[in-house]
């Protein structure tokens, strides 16, 4: 009986594996010119014939991307990949300086907080963060009134990004504050800013800087990643 049970279970496992192989075949030694394969093992990824993405189930072979290039789909679904090296550098610097950070982000959708929290020991430097996506969130989490205090006229501006950075820094009693506000796409916002527009501010001891990013792209996911990269680069610059 035991042998029969083992045989049945082995048969079921083999059938399941075969079905998975049909859906996502392993890359051959010479992959086709129009196919993209990833057979390497990376942290958070898998070693299969499937395109490698971080932190999610891997899809089958991409047959749309050109040879030697990642597909548009792959880039869209791996926004954290470009952020992790920056987050590691920032985390190490904050630990070294014994400093802390608070995040008030909007169009990056939590990517900034997620990137900084992906580093081991983040509780040492990460005081907290919030996705301040609406006036409701702004009032509830930051106690910023609506209408906004003069002379700030609206969101998605450099003065508003500075207000977010200063407010989150003060409320969390953090060394540094980072504020981000913008329009990810695929369309612009109600203020007239086009998709791909973001204002990012970092404030801290003897440092206050705000930048505006314009990608010119309607790609929502790509813009979220681009904004996040620029925000972390600005924070890294502030930390020296």
C-alpha cells in the first residue's frame, strides 16, 4: 500500500511539473532571437526558464521584446529592482550617522517606504511613512488643512513637496523628511500637469532642496519607478 501511495503521488507530481513546463518552458541553450530568458538565481527570484522579477510569481517567456532587451512588461512589473542599491546606500549612511527619516509620498505609491524598509535593520532609521494621495489623507495623517496654507495653492508643486517633507519630519521627530507629489499617468492631473510630472523635496539639518521631474511619458508604472529613483538619489545627495 505504501509503495502504491508513493507511485500515485509521484505520478501526480510529475503531471503537475509537466503542465508547468508546458506553460513556462525552460530556456534552451540557444534561445530564439525574439525570446527573453532569465535562468539566473537572484535574491527573491527563481531559477527557471521564466523572466526574473523580484518579489512576484514569474511569467512565461516574453516573445514580444527584441533580442538582448528586457520587455516593456518586465520593466513595468519590477519597479523595486532599480531602487534597492540606492536604498542600501541610504540605509547604511543613515545608520552610520545615527539619523532617521520620515516619508510623505503620493504618486510613488509607497515605493519609497518599501525600498527603505527592504533593508535589514531599517527600524533603526525609518521613523514612518505615508501615501498622502488625497486631501483626506493629508488632513488625517499630517493635519494639513484644506484649503492649503498660503502661499501654497495646490498639490503637485515644489512648495507643496516642501510642505510634505517639513511636516512629516516634524511630526515624526525625524532627522530628515522627504516629500513627493505628482502625476503618474496615463493622463495628467486636474491641475494641468502632464503625466510624468513630480515634485520631490528633502529637508534636514542645514539642507532643503526641491526638484521637479518631467519624464514626458504616460506610462504609470514606469513613472512611479522614475520618480522613486530621483527621490532616493536626492536623499542620497543630501546625506553625502
